[in-house]
C-alpha cells in the first residue's frame, strides 16, 4: 500500500488544520473496503488495539492466546489493529515489538500510517477532536517525530509495515467481523468512540455502515477508551461495536490492566470484563494483566520525567484514566436486548 505525500488541501478536517487534528484523505477507505476484504475463518479471534509499544502487554496477550485452545479447535488468530507502536523509541524495543507483531495478523493505525510519509501535515495522524487539549496534540506530534526517526533506522520493518492493510475481515461461527483501527469510514475516525456510540443522532449512520460493510460486528480501537455496545440495525437484527480502548495502557481509574477483544465460538477461558453472545459467537473484553513494574521501568528508560510522553501519559500509566467499567458498558448493559 502506497502512502505518499498528502497536502493540507487533500485532507478531511474541520476548520482546524493543525497537525495532529487533520484526517488525511488517504485514511478514508469506507465500509465497502471492509466488505471487499479477504475473509479469514477462525474459531477464536483476538483483536489487540493500542499496544503502544508495551512489551510486557504483548507477552500477556500472546500467553492468553496460546492458552486459549479448546480440544479440537484451531489455534487462535491474533490481529493487531493498529498503534502497536508509540512509546517504543529505543531501537531494540522498536525492533522487538514489530518483529513479534508482524508474526501475527495486523493492520495499520495512524501511528504506523505516518511512518513513511515525507510530509508532516498530519503530525501523529490522530485526528484529535476539539475536546482534546492543544498541549496534548502538540506533545503527540513530538512523540511521533521521535518514533518516526527510530522507524527510519529499521528499513526492513518499515517496508513490511508500509504494506499492511487498513482493514481486515474475519468470520467466527456465523458472525461476520470487520476489524478497523478508527471507525467504519476512516483510519482515524472517532465515530466508534464511547461518546459517539451513545449519540442517538448517529444511529442512521451506524446502520448504513453495518449494511455497506456486510458485517455483524465492528472491532476497533484508536480512541483510547473502551466501549461495548449492541447496535439495533434497520433490519431489526442486532449488531455489535467493540472498542478495546488500549491493550498497552490502563483503561479505568485505579485499574492498571489493558484490554483486548476476544471473539470466539466458545466462551472465554479467561476472566472477562464483560462477555455477550452474538449469534453463535461470544464477544468479550478481556483484561490484559501485564507486569506493570517492568513496564514503568521500560517507559521511564525511554521517556524520562519532563519528556512529552511522560507529561501526557505517565499519570495514566500510574493510576489509570478517569473512566469506569460502567461507562464502557453503559447505557444499560450490552447483554440486554
């Protein structure tokens, strides 16, 4: 996949054209791309978004997948749906994360999509909404600039990352799954954010996306906060959007575990934050219990106090964001039709 220079004029954005807030046109694929994607059939699928260069979290995810194989079942498929890089600016950490991730299925996130672009128009490529403070956006652009410099020292990995797709498609039991990074239309889309998912005005759009993508479930990440929602479709059927938030950072206040998504023909053998059934598939948000002490040491070795990543993320890494499981699963409970 080629991702060349993109000018400001060729971007989808609000009036704010600040790097880090714009969404380049090359990020837009539309739901038809999900419908056209090659279909892979599996008994168990792990979708891992927002690893952010956390090696202990990668250890935990691979252990969970390796120990999740009922008798007679296939080995689980693990799909990293973008932003598996972020804090891993040290060369050995960058190389290890990408070698291990690329041994599995993967699609790009905005972090990876910006590695091979000579222009800096999009900054980190996050397409942050106006609600995100300008200081956070500016620091994200600086983090990405450091990471991009590291990536350029690993030409072989950079070439493999550049050829990754933006979407993936799977079937688990009778459940058709579209794996994206942002939302159904764009790599950096925010319409699978927890707030947007609870906006009734977005209901018509969501219905169109499920129909055009020909899926029963969308699995996303990007927004850094998790959500699990049943979606009532115009046909009367029920769809699901599951956003795992972050596998490599805490998702809830006072809880330092990450989260990943599991979709399988059997219930999870691992404890779940919540699990529901969609047709013959079980859909779960699974806590990722990684070594938090080791991770803090690795983070601080790469991003010491006062650095851009430390200023933006160390509090979250240490105590979790101001977000609760009830918010991730509300309104109501997603298992109630």
